[in-house]
C-alpha cells in the first residue's frame, strides 16, 4: 500500500473507487488538513485502488517453507499475492518462506 493510502487507512478511513471517484469514509472525520492531503495525493491513491481492484484476491494460501514443509495461511477478507507474502514473511521470517500459491478456492471479488 502506498504511504498516502496507508496514512488514511491507519487513521481509520476506508478508501474505495466508485466509477473512478475516490470515496473516503467516514467523511465526517475528514478535516481541512486531510482533505488537502487527499487532493495532493489523489492520483497516487486512485491508481493504487484501481490496481487493487484489478488484482485477484484469495482467502486461502499455501505457504512453502525452506525445510520442505507447507502450511495454509488464511485471511477471511482475502489478500493479494503481495499482501499475503508480506504477512507470512513477517510471521514466519522472510528467510523461511520460499513462496506462496493460492489455495484451492475461488478468488474473492471486491
């Protein structure tokens, strides 16, 4: 996630694209400083959200470890390959994770 989008989501905002328009909720929490920040980074935030919508997201991932073992990682809301790889590397240690593959299930549709 870009630093601009991460700042907003960490502050408790949900970001979405709707017909090419950025939606930030809850809008009532936005102040003038945040509105200016969004205007300044609007192109970057919209590009990232568009990429996320185009990237398949899966709930179940097969994790291959360096000792030959495999395990299953689950994120109920779904995760892209990059997001889940970062998560399992953090949890198991980057040097231990050889790779991940989507489990036997269908993609999560936004």
